[in-house]
C-alpha cells in the first residue's frame, strides 16, 4: 500500500470471500455446487456517490 492510499477489506465465511482494495473488488466462491451457477450482480458506489452496477455469469462444470 503506497502512502496509505489503498485500503483493503476482506469479508469471508466458509462459502465466499470478498476482497476489496481501493478501485477494485474480487468475489471468490468456495466449495461450489451445481446450484451456484447463474448471474451475480454487484452494486457499488464510487467515491463521487455515483451508483454503478455490474453483473457476471458463473458457469459450473
């Protein structure tokens, strides 16, 4: 972390882990089963209070 500008946050349980660093977040799903497939939606708010959202499809093989 340069000059204290980046803050990290980790939320975790036995099924998932969310790691957030300034400007980026990552979702890791653990111990997946077939029913975990589908769309996941991420809602976020930027530093300038502009709501944003994104979605990704998770396929299980």
